[in-house]
């Protein structure tokens, strides 16, 4: 029995329902922001837990901890994690899952960048920024891309688990981590609450959508690679026989 035959991916219907729910919420936030109905939520959420200096309450250690959390959603760490997961899946013989993860992450980054450019929302200026942040504000790139990377990776590895409780734990842990990263962006004053809500919903929705719709594309990619290998090109993952 091959490694790929042992995996049990999430049901396509379940993944599509999760994706639809997330994207419905995403477009709801977009409409609220566009119509101006989100201004009260944004102001209240951004000023919550802040003192007279408009800085979050808490010690310097708490600030450092929040910066550590937000770093997990930064370009370097999240992409290193994604690459590491893809390599691990390859060495386990799960080429389709590795291809699926890679396609989902790459396409998600493009989608988030496109939406950011179309909306063009400025970052909040009513509180001090506690770290450097550039570019447009909506949706939060940290929130969107971390949800894509961590939830997609969790879905890939959860497919190998036989027990449903293990699958649920992996996905729930990934969702909790990406939510913590989203929350850290508001705490640091570099995003409005609706930026991170929309970012997380969009990223989670994209992860589930990729799991449901890109599986056939991933399978085709793997089949093409296997055809090349069968034509005589050595597989780098296969151990070489000693002479």
C-alpha cells in the first residue's frame, strides 16, 4: 500500500461548506467597510484595552510576546513553515498533498495581494504603530496568509490521521494559531479590526476551497512528475542503490 493510498482527505462537500461560510462572512465585512457601517466597530476594537497614552495596557514582556506571535504570520516564518511542510510531505511520499499545499499557498498570496490593491484602504492612524508595517491595510496580509498556510498544512497532515478527533484537533489548532496572529495585528495598532476579520475569513475560506477544488490540479501535477520519472529521470526522493 502506497503512502498516497493511506490518506483520507476531508470530504469535498464539507470543505466547500466551510469555504462558503468563510467567504460569505468575508464579503459581509467588505460590504460593511465599503458602506461605512464598520467605523464604530473599528474604532472601538482598536481603542479597546488601551490607556491614556493610546498604547495597549500590559508590560514590556507582553508587548514582546505579541510581536513574537505576529512574526509567525510574517513572510519569512510562514513561508519557511510552508516549505518545510511541503518537503516533509514529499519525503513521506505524499506528492499530491505537497502539490496541493504549494498551489493553495501560492494562489492565496496572489488573491490577497489583488484584493489589497483593489480596496486600497489606509492603515489606522488613531493609535501609535508598535512595529513597522507598510502597504495597504485591507485585508490583513498576516491574517489572510497565515490562515492559508497553517490551515492548509493542518488539512494536509490531518488527512493521514485515522481518528476524527485527531483531524479536528490539528485543524482547530491551526485555526487558533492563525486567529492569534490576526488579533496581534490589532493589538499592535497596524490594522483595523475589520482588516483582520476579513483577512482571517478570506484566508481560512481559501484554505478550505483549495482543499476542495485544487485536489484534481494537484493530482495532475503529480501524475506529470511521475510520468517524467518513469521515462528515465531518476527520482530524487528514491534512495540510490549501492553498486
